[in-house]
């Protein structure tokens, strides 16, 4: 039995969940998402728009493996449609700053040139201070992917901690050379 898969998902008031064929359509104030669920393997039960539960039709090794994952995907889509997801990135280093220029995020990260990052339509990027960038969106995977792409431009280095890191991320610091 899956510990996560057994738990039913409560649906907030503003979110609408509908199953048509093998597509689960989730619509809320922040965004829309449609998930492809294997109806031959799993049985989805929507209780008066208040909760959703997912159960396998027959329990074997493959359904045990996929049960919790499918429940988590549905839960993440419902949370994304109602509240949304956000990640905050911090730029630390002398002269490191970010600014929005139209549909691009312009960053100065100690290179000889500025880096322009194209912002996708599905996510929203705001620059609160020159050194903090907030990424928000309804899809958890896409928000995380954009954050990791921006972080990979200048990952934090272990000696001075310069680079792009997530808010609250711990950087293992090393001691420099000794005489």
C-alpha cells in the first residue's frame, strides 16, 4: 500500500476538477492544467467537487510504484491552480544585479557581457531588489526548471559564496590557501 497514494486530496472552493476520458482538467484562479491519467490502471473518484481520491484497480508492483506519484501530480496541479508556486533567487557578489527589460531578465553576473534570459509566457518573474528575483507560476515543475536554469548561469562558488542561490540555500564554504 502506498502511504501517500491513500490520502485523499481536498479541493479548494475556487478550483474546478473534471475528468473527461483519461484527461483530468483542473481549473483555478491562477491557471489551468490538464493531466493525462491512465484510467485502465487507476480509478479516480471526485466527491461533489470537495475531494479527489485515486486508487489502483488491481494492486501489483507497477501500480504500487505509480500510485503515489500520480496522487502527487494531481495534488501539485490543484495547489498550483489555487495558490501557485514561487521560488526566490538571491544574487550575491560585488556588482551582481538583475533587472527586467521587456520580456527578458537582464543580469550582470561578473562576466564581460550581460546575460539576457527569455521569460516564458507561463511563468512570471519579478525583481524585488536588484539582488532578489522571484519566479511565480502555476506549474511546480516549470517554476523549478526556470529557477535551476537561472541558477546554472552562475552557480555559487565555495570560497566567497558568489553566485545565484535559492533563498535559504546553504553553501558549503571552503577555507582559502594558507601561507
